[in-house]
């Protein structure tokens, strides 16, 4: 921690801060500057009281941490890329995965048909929402357990591993019976009990960034999962909320590049939610690949105009096939290869 | 719904949209403009398929809802102010309430001492976190059930009703045994299973706005609670996340004024979390009162410099007494009066 | 400056940074921490090369300034409130001023009528746009010099001093002939040549915060004016751009409180532009007063529905009179008094 | 315009709005819905009074424009890509251009050396700031006219056309004597007099998006230039200001894709300012190419650690050469080719 004192702080004010620093078991080092005195506090910031509360002392101008707050997810702790095994697929190595499927599982026919279609086009995992976090209570809330059963059938018929969202600690066990990967959605990006319960399932977890999460907070959410003994985490950028509403969210490609630099975890991108409109999904997918993503989550629906949720952002099968064709040269330019199912 | 078609859409393209609108059981009305044709779709948007998915049709330029998405919380549905009874206190009428207490319940002495202090200064409810949603897994996570017991003792000794946060559906029952008001925190502002479980408890719920929640989304979260049969909701603005980081969040006083105009629910403000720094709490409190708030949530700690969480934003007892004195004339200028415990 | 080195930096890497620091004439002080080495660099950051560019060295993790970047506007430099004299009015002392008038000067009748109306209601300065920065080239661009002449007449007939916007260095002289206060608008908040030219006029300058300006950047814009020899600056908060679009901008009341704390300059608030809607202007005005503002800028139009610009946010004369009545007790609760014209 | 009336508006209230609409020479069409009555107003929204001011009528709930506000820049007006000729280079066609050079022109040696270096690596235009808009008055403000002379020498010695910023209408003529392309910076993105003066020069204009400009506002700024008779505009995305500060700004790749879809103008990207840190420039460059950009602006300095401005975001010559090598396959995957100087 670096504590900067206000100009003109008298000796006894300096000493008071020094004493407080010692009391919290840091070792203070005094630097007297031109206008301001600085106290550098030596000690592990993760094991000690945060000194940030010393800002309440009238002579303190600022308190700034020096260490990064996350550890297990960082490359300082583990420098090589983590490669996860999901039902035999390698995620986070040189293979690029496209997870595809409808926003919501709506019916058996829609589910199975979509799964077959996306597999044919090259998707290696199937996604679909059974438990749906919707902004309005009047919107379709998902089929729940019935939806999970449809996902099970989709896997049975296509062999594609399943990613689906879990919204509540109580549902983790039920969802984990069907899902190969548990998704923690953007609205639950800092839902600590859910992070803990999902971690305890031992499943791979796809962790979406919250729509207002700092990159640091996103990594700390992943750290929660690791601290609970499960390091099988896929980070997923899905756009952040900004003043610009032409797209529903603003895809933050720098977050992808930074997450790859800072952590050893695989990083996926969900351009469908970032855009909120189908006509931006392909260019955002290309950009995500080029920024360094290890995979994509794409919403595909046989008839988006009639979809029960988020129809405006779902691709038709033909558009999805076009996406798969368009991203391939970008994946290869990144030195990766499209995964085979 | 208003559907705007792209310039130059041929008749068959128009007819295709008209047919889709009819299929979803809206009644289409065509308006041919200078450049664009508009289809106004008559029908209750809350009971029907959202036509927003029609944006995927190539001839559609935009689809705009006409109705508001929330209903039970709106003044259109219930025009008079809702006045809630919490342990005999009237909330949302002409009385102004200050809820005060530490960020975290840390020990018996800290808890009881703070409760007595804030009561003496005029607080009418006591707040304190037992289950704490923290950004980092290395930060203090709260005392949990032990903390609830300390809150129970605080009520016993001071008579102040208790507001405390619940983070997980499983904990609702336990927390509801102690708490007079359940708090749903900003990180859980769109945690649908938690909203539903909290609603089912029958308790009054203080619902914080998410740090990236649109006002509409905040009201829809309250609508979730109402739809689950519980209309005892206090809305709480606590600052939103913006580009400005001089304060931790940006207190949105227009949200207070708008929520008062749009809904019949009481609206509180939490300036401590909005500011993230103690020296802004008093001016933000005054502004909140002036914008129309019905109450405040203030963090108070006997020794903020040693607090286990968010020390930098907690007031010392002396500062809290000053706050109570400073806001009184503003409360009165609003035609309200400070509640007596 | 505080330079934090990456963990595991070898001695020669440390020495390289130390040498660079010395080369830029700072005095380096080494602190060896648990994981990281810190170099505190002693020297006046405003007179020396910014060391922030040292971040390009591979062993450097972060470079953080210690000093504040602004000086002349700060209370460290000048602790007492600056009180400005504008045509005999005292601004920034205990008197509270309301500047009122139409968004645009549209005609002689509209201008003179509005000036008389707002004077009658208690406004002490008159505002009106002659040069209008509009988002679209198809919107009304203002009457230009003809508008200035109407403003001159308004002053002649009412005695109210005039605030009006200047958009270009070439126009400063012309506008300064008529205006008592030059307004720099939000779109020009960092227009350095305009800040310099306006400063050179010797007039009082009302400096709006840019819609994406950090508080620090707003104060640095004021610092530009002071550095050019003119310290007659009124800061004006007018809302910032955030994800929330229910109001056009988000009024940042914490910026008002912080600007009052950090600087000695008067701080005004423009709730009309912050809200972008007339029905929020009164509550935002009350909140602005309570946050510590020294004055308000309010848009008033005899017939807002027919206004040539921003009709939706302009008050009718009757609403303006109500505003004046409503804010008075809040002004007095702040220990100030409504200025008399 | 679509006007939505509040539920329960009586006939006379409806008639009042209808009359107002007619008075402003629109043709009103009434649609009576389930809860709300809608008035669709037929007429060219760019030639008529904006009806948005009718929101001040108490019975009006919302007023929504139907037309786009920009025209000349849109593909509706001109569907094919505009290809600009800058000193013989084709911009906006199938060739991809990289503009490179230092943030600031600092000295003859630094300027000439950098120009030669970036030309060797494949840049086809040279950039360098002579007039610098800096946040702080204590920062280096650029060499001004002397800097322009150095840019002239750089062109003479390398043949690279010059892009440099102009900050004030008065300087347009001087800068236009040297520059092949005039840059309007992000801080001047809505500086209307500057847009007009730059347009009048007849030069090609590179128009940066403001850090808080909506895409629509950015296009309207370009429309200003076109309306002033100059359609030689290159749009340039350079990151927007959001809550995330890990990079200085958030590069908005969806804005690139949307601008390409909505307009016929070339779109460039400036990843150096978006990132504010050198280590993100290459991944952001790749993403920009993949999103559809027609060119890049890259800051390069022979010794970034000693740069007089923005050293932290400037690439060393070696890093720039790596960037040129890395982006090539992405440019080709987009079906474009790297331009030859």
C-alpha cells in the first residue's frame, strides 16, 4: 500500500499514520517529497487488513494498493495456458470452439433441430437456456427442468456437450446432472453463493463478465471459483453497458486481450448478447477471434422472428453457417485451428 | 408496438410484416409516410409475444414498444403513495427515516455500541451486514449466522428494527427470522430466484438498484417481487457505475425523482455506497432528501479506520450526528418530518 | 510519482529504472516489498517530464502520479472562496443566483418577454443562446450576431446581466462586447484555443463540464483559463453521459460537492441540460442547491412546445416561478440567501 | 414522428395534440390502441419543426423520431463505398492503409527518423501532432507552426502524405498548407465552427469520434462537413469513455461495423488512443481490421520512454514492424490488401 499524506502534514500527523500502519502489521517506509510525504507499507495485502480505510484520517490524501488482488487466476501464479478437458474436447489450447444453440430451449423440435444444424455447421458444443434470467416478469422464463431434459436429448442425438445457465445454488445439482459446462450469467457475475455452489459441483464453469464488471472484478469472480477448489473456469466477455445503445452492449475486445495477458484461463466471447442484434454478430465474432478469444458463444434459432426470447439477436442456420465460414481464416491467422466435434 | 419499415419496402414486404403481426395476435394499422411506412400494432404488449424479434426481417428498420413493461409498481396502477408498516414505523408517508449502522457486523461490542449510538442520534432502523457480498474472496466475508444473532441482540437492546442483506434463496428463511426488512443488494439486483424467495417470505424488502441497472430494470425487479405476491418493497438508489471514479459510484438523484414520479413505492437512498468516501456522505444525503427520498441508509462505525470492510465510507458517530442535524431542515423543506423511533 | 516494478525484477532491471528516473531529474527512493519493489520519485511533477511513459519498460508494472495536476484552481493554492463581481452582483459568496432564459434567442418578442418574466420571478442574470452548437446540421443553429443584439436589448430593458455561449475563438471579441459572462459549452469543455481566447477577453467565464469530463479534467480546463491570466471562472455541472437514458444526462451532484471542496471557484448547476426534460428540472434544482451549488442555470420559454430548440426541457414562466419558490427554503437551509437583482 | 399519449387522455386532449401537429405542418394519423392512443405524424422530419418539444404537453407520454437524422453520409443516399484520393492513394476501397508516426512532433531528428522507419515498415501515411490538445496546461502543448515545418520536411524526405490535427478555425489555412489530411480530434468532435472551417478548406478530413459521442452524433458531425460542401471524410473510431479504466478508453468495434453498414465513408481506427497502453495496440489493431476498418492510425516513437506526450501508448519501431506483420493475414482474410506507399 502507498499512503500519500496531504501537504503540510505535521510530524505528529505523520507519526499517527505510521503507528496505524504498524498496528495492522505492515512495515512503513517514509519518503519525504517536495510537497507531500509518502508512506510505503510493506506487507502482503491479501493477508492483512486493507489500509484503504486509513483514508478517513484527515491527513491522508490517498491510499493505493500495490499488489494485484487476484492470485490463482493470474499468470504470475501459473504462467502457461490452462487447457480444460470438456467431454474430451480441449479448451484453451490451440483449438477454437464455437458453442451454438438457441437463447431459450422452447420445444423438443426446436432444440433437436437446432442442435443438429449447428453441429453440421461445425459447432462443437451446444448451448440453450432452460433457466432464464429475464428483465421482466412478464417475459418467457424458460422451461426449467423440462428444458434440461430437452438438452439431454440434444446431447444424446448429436454428441455435443451441453453448456447451460444455472441461476441459483439450489439448482446447481440438478443442472450439473445434465450440463457439461455450467454457465454463470452476467446478472450473476458477482453472486458469491452461486459461484461457490457452482465451484463445488466440480464442473467446468463458463463465467460471464457482468455488464458493469471491471476486468479486475471479473477475474476476482473467477478467483472465488478457484478459491473454492475448482480451477476449471472459462472466462466469457459479453459486452459491457455504456452510453452507446446502438448495440445493446459494447463488446470490449480489449478485455479479451487483457484477460489473455493477465490470466491462464481460456477466454470466450458471446457476441450475440454483446450486439443484441443479429446483423452485428458476424463482424463482432471476427473481431473477437482477432483479439485472442479461444471460443465463441453464438445464439442460433430456426426461426428467430418467432423466438420466445431475444429473437432479434439470434442467427438463422444459414447465417450461422456463414459465420463459421467467415471466422475460419481469422482463427488460422491467430495460429489456431477450428476444433472438430 | 411501432414497426418502422425501411424506405422503399415493396408491397409484398409490407404485407409480410402485416401477416406476422396478425399471427402474433396484434392488430396492424398501416401509416404510409414520406420515406417510410409505419405499422402500429394494437394489442397488450405484456400478454403477447414481443414483436421486437421482427427486427430480423430484412425490411424492418426498428421495432419500438409503446407500453411500459411494469404495471403493479406504477402509479398508473396505484396512484397513491404506498405506506409500509415496519414494526410499527410508517415508511413512505410523510415521515423521513434514517437507517444506520456498520457496513459489517464485526463483534458484539461494535454492534451494540453502534446501535445505541445511532439510535441516540435519531436513526429509526438499524442496518448491519452479516452475509457480505465482497468483490474479492480474500476480503472479510461477514460473520454469517453469528452476525444475525448480534443483530437480534441489537434490536433487543435498542428496539430498532433490523435491515440486513440476504444473498441466497437458501438463507432467506434464516435471515427473515431476525430481520424486519430484507435487503437485496446491488449485485443481486436482477437475481430472479432471490427476488422470488425474498418475496415469498412476506417480509418488507429493500431493493437496491444494480450498479448498471436502468431505472426501468430496477422497477421491473420490484415488479418481480410484486408479481410473487409481495408489494412491500422499498426502492433504494445507491449510485451507478459511470466513467467518473472520484466517487466510487455516481449518485443518480434523477432516478430518485423519477422513481417517485413513476411508482407508488417508497424510495430510499444509500449515499455511503454511492460515494465510497465518508467526506461526500453528508452533501449527498442532503441532495437525496431534496430529490425526494423517503429515507437514507448510512454506514456508521465506531472506528472506521479499523473497520473490516469499507472503512473509507463509514461515518464516525460524531459525523453521523452532524448528518442528522444537517438534513433536518431539508426534510422539513420537503414538507416531511424526521421520524421518531 | 510511484513506480511499481513487476515481481522478480532483477537488480539490473531495477537499476535501469532508477537511472531513467534520475535522467528526468527526479530523486528515486527504493522500497523493497514482499513481492514488488517500489521506486518513489521525488520531484515536482508539474515541472518535470511525466514518468508515466516509463510504463513501456518491460519491468514496470505501474506508474502513479502523487501530486494533483491542477494548482491555481485548488484550495491548496487559495483556500478562501472566490467571490466574483459580475456587473455588481456577488457570485460565489453567500448569495444564490438563478440565471434564466430561453435555450435559443428566437425573436425580439420572445427574448424581451422572457427576460422580463424571469426577472419578475427573481432571476438575477439572463441567459439565451445566439451561437448554438447543435448535434445535427439540420437543427436551428441560432441567430448569431442578430441574437446578440436581442440580448443587448434584453439587458437594456431589464438590467439583467447577460450570459451567452461563445463557440469559436474568432467570435470571442464580438460576444464579449455584449455578454457579461462568456459561456463555454459542454461540447467545448476541452477546446483549448477557445479557453485561451475566452480567458484573454478578461470576462468572467462560465465553464461547463464536458459530458464525458472527469472532475479532474473539468478543473484542468479551468486551470487553463487561470494560467492564461484570468481567474474569473464559474464552474458549471450539467450532467454527464452514462448508460441511463431516462434523463438525457445524469446530474452528478457529487461533482458539485467535490468541486466545492477541491476548488475556491463558484459552482453552478444546469439542471435543464442534465435532465433534458422539464418535469425533472425542479427536483434536480433542489438537489443541486442541497449539494452546495452557488447558482442555477434554468431554461425558460414562453411557449416550450413551439421552441426552436430543446423545447422539451424548457420551463413555462409559471413553472419557473414555482421553481423559484421551491428552492428558497433549501437555499436558506444551506445558510445562503437568494440574491436580489 | 410517433407521439404516444398517456392512458385515459380525453378526446379534447387528443385533439389538442392533433392540432399542434397540423400547425407544424405534419399530417397526423390517429391509432387508438388498447391503453394508449398513438398519433403518427407524416412529414419530413429534417425540414420541419421537431415535434419532440410536444413532450411538454401533459397528455403526451413520448415523442419518437422515425427518420434518421443524417442523410448525405448514409448508404440510403449513396450506397457504394466512397473511395477517396489522398495524394494518389486510394482510401476506402480494397486497400488497407496504416498511418503511423509520433504522438507529437518533438524535433527534426525524431520526426524524420520516425517517418523513414514507418515508411520502411509499410506505413502509407505519416501522422504527427504539431498542435496538441492536452488535458493539462502544464503538459507539452506541441511545437505549433514549427512542427508543421518538420512535417513538411518528413513528407519531402519520404513522400508520405501527412495527417495532422487542427484545433482552431484560425489555424485551418496554415495547417492545410502542409497537411494532406486534416484531423479533427476527439475533443473537437462536436466543434461546429471547426467542422465548418475544415470543410471549407477542401481537404480530406479525418474525423475522430468523440469520447462520449453516440455513433449517431459522430455521423451527424460528418454530415456537418458534407453539408458544408466537402464529402471527403474519413471516420475514425478511437475508443469511448466507459467505466472500465484498465485501458484508457474502450475500443468500440461494433461502431466500426455499424459505421461501415450505415455510411459509405471510409472508417479508420486509432487503437493507440483507445488503449492508452502500448501492449494492447497490436491485439486491438487485429480486432479493428476484423471488424471492417479501412485503415489504422498508430503512434510510433523512436524512444517512447522519453516521449514528450503519451509515451505509454507509443510503439517502438520494432513493435510497429511486428504490428504490420501481424495484421497482414487479417487484412487479407477481409478480402483487402495492404496498400503500397
